[in-house]
């Protein structure tokens, strides 16, 4: 049958898809001249940040102690320029559709300030990520070196993306932090919301299927295994029946907690310091410090 015979179907479909009711809530009204966030550019930003934090493992491979300062200087300059543009894109994206939604020079200055603020946190970020690498190495008998952990372990990729995104979120950058953590989610299967608060010496063994919600608070020296969910038990609704945003609804894990594979911990509960949560169980109530929670064997 000739394609011409389908013309009326195509035209009708276009008409239906162009009806305002059909795309209500699904259409972004972009302001001409505003930059748009770019996944490709953000991936380059993540790679630049990794090259600064883990020199020699990412970026130029022949860096040495004599050329290190030069290479880091080049990377920092590139990072500042690229990050400023993407932060500006995020700010503009959040303002699109408003009367004053055009990206102004003042908004560009804000983006530059936030980019510089992020770069200023990199020494501390490196210090904390070094503890995460140490925790992964010490917690896995199969790890032969820090280099293997940095180069190979999906947890380090996911945690480093999270720590970048969390800093940007703390600086008030919209949209961009979530894109960065979702990049790691797609790559590793580890889903960490940038709003979560996570202490030092944090590690995830294997990692696939781990979910850490927005309002989680995780202390120091915490270890999770694959398939762990730190989620919300329920969503309080407003008068219109819509979930109330921004309220604490995810677990608190205190220092030295271990959670084994496929455990599900839900709601704003506290798992006390030094507690161990066994695999394949649901936890919806507080766990005392030092407790060991495991599956109960079925009676014969």
C-alpha cells in the first residue's frame, strides 16, 4: 500500500499530539537564547573532577609528581568554565517560563560563583573519597590495591558522583545534581539521591540495586551490600492528595552500621550505632545500637 494512503492517519496523530491537554505537564517552555543542560557536557565535568581527585587514574595517564600541579591547574580551569556553563543552564532551566526567565549577566555571575564554590570543596572531597576507597579496600578480601578499587569498583563511581552532586545541591544548583547521580545510577545500578547525607568511610559491596533516598542520613563507617533499599514507608498527602515534599521520610543509619544484601529499611527510623541488619528482611521500626537483626527461622 502506498505511504500516501496513511497521510490522514499521520495528520490526525499530529493534531492529537498538538492538543494542549495531551501534553499538559509534559512540555517544557524553553526561553530562546537560554542554554540547556547537556548530558555530554556533564559527563565531561564528572570525568574532569575524577581526574583532579584521582590523578593518574583518570585523565592523562602519564602525569607524575613533577607535572601534577600543571595538569591539575589545566583541569581546574577547564572544570570552572564547563561547570559555569552547566550551572547557568540549570539556573535558566529552572527559570524558563517565567517573565524574567532569560539568562542575565547577573545569573551568569551566580553560576560562576557556584562553580568556584564547588571547586573550593575539592580538597575536602578528595579527603572524604580517600576514606571511601580505604573502606572498600579494607572491607573486601578480593581487593588487591587501592588502584584496583578506584579503577574498577562501581561503588566508587557511584559514591564519587554522589559527592559531586551533593556539593552542587548544597550550593543551590537546580537539576544538575540529579542528572549527575542518575548518570551513575544508569552506569552502576546504584541509586543515591544527591540530597542524602553520607559520612566518611562509606562503602557499598557489589552495589547493584542499592537505593538511598533523598532524606537519608548515613553516619561514618557504614557498609551496605547489594540490593539494599533505604526508602520511604509512606507519603503524607496534602489537601489535594499530592505527596508533601521535603519532609524527612527515609532512615537514619548511625556510625558503624552494616546492612546485608536485599534488606529493605523503610521510613524515618533509626538504625543505632554498631547495629547489623541481616539480608532479605524488612525493617520498619528503630533498631537499637549494637543489635543484630536477622530472619527468624520458620518453626517446623
